[in-house]
């Protein structure tokens, strides 16, 4: 039960298995960039697949840690930033295969990825406003149109996989029990290509983007820190940990 990486047939498969909901504490987030970077640099790897075991793909950050240790926010911020940057900067394509909940930091992982394949039960959500935090819109903006991002951020609502597919964020939606098979098959197509061609293509595609998603995320994180300094932030975390619901203001 951890974050593991195995290599087979030129595919590095990184699997999240951190019960109960794949919500990572600050040290876990700090460990992920090295796993991704080392996998991407292997000459016998042409594609990275990120998926998860358990109830959902990623529950984001460990709110209980932040409730008890709000002073760790700078470590958490850095771990998030470096994780998403490692995915986007990986010299080969990164595919995320998601199921059930993709929340908070899970959005960053998907938004930094090159391709998203979703199970039919998947949904995407940024509940930061209800958790006393900020962040995530920079990466969600790589996936969805501006006004959809804002509606999702202000409400903390869910975007079902089918809607994300309709808007072009998701490459394909597959039955939950076929997610691993479909994701590996998609990665196998990429893995069959020239590694040199993939490396050049990834660099070229990143360079074509009209905005710097990493710089945008660092901008957001400044507001995350500002929010954490406000009493409403702690009230939001307390409410979530104690009741599982959003605080009332």
C-alpha cells in the first residue's frame, strides 16, 4: 500500500494505493516527482501510465494533516507544484487513467498529463473553496473552457466523465472494469513509437502552449498561502474533518 512503479513493454506504470482515498500528505507529495522523473528518464520506457487502486483515483491532499499542522502548507505547496511540473516536464508522454473521484491534487495530475482516459464512474472536482484553500484552476484550464473552470471552482461541484469527454478533456470513457485494459492498450500504441520522436514531440507540444501552466499554478499557490492565513480556512478544514461537509459562513 504505497506508490509503486513497474516497467513492462516500454510502459512505466505508476500506481497509487494509499487508503482510504488516495489523499496524500505533504511528504508523499514530495516523493512523487522523483518517481515520475526517474521513470521518464529510463531509456527502456516510452510512456508513463498513472492509475490508482482503491475507491478513487486521487482525493487530493490530506486535509486531516493540514487541519492538525497548517504550518506544513509550504511543504505541501511545493510537493504539489513539483509533482505536476514533473508530469508536464516528463520527456515522454504521460497518460492518466482515472476512476471515481479526481479531486484537488488529482486535477493537477490530470491537467499536467498528456492524455486522460476515464472510467464511466469518474468525476472531476475542485472543492478548494470549501476546504479553506486555493489552487488547481491552472491545470483544470488545460482541460476545460474558462467559464466551465470558473463555475466548477466557485461551486466546488463535480464534472462527470461524460461531460469532460464532451468538452474535450478526456480521450475516451470506458466501463470501470475495462479501465486498466483500455489504458494499457492506449499506452501500448504510444510505446511502440520511436522514443526519440516521442521526446521531441513532447518538447515541441509543451513549447506550443500559449500560457505557462507551471507559472500559473505558482501564482495560484500564493493565494493558497494567503487563504491559509485567514480564520475561515481553519474553520473550513475543521468542518470537513469533523462533519465531512462544507462550513457555513
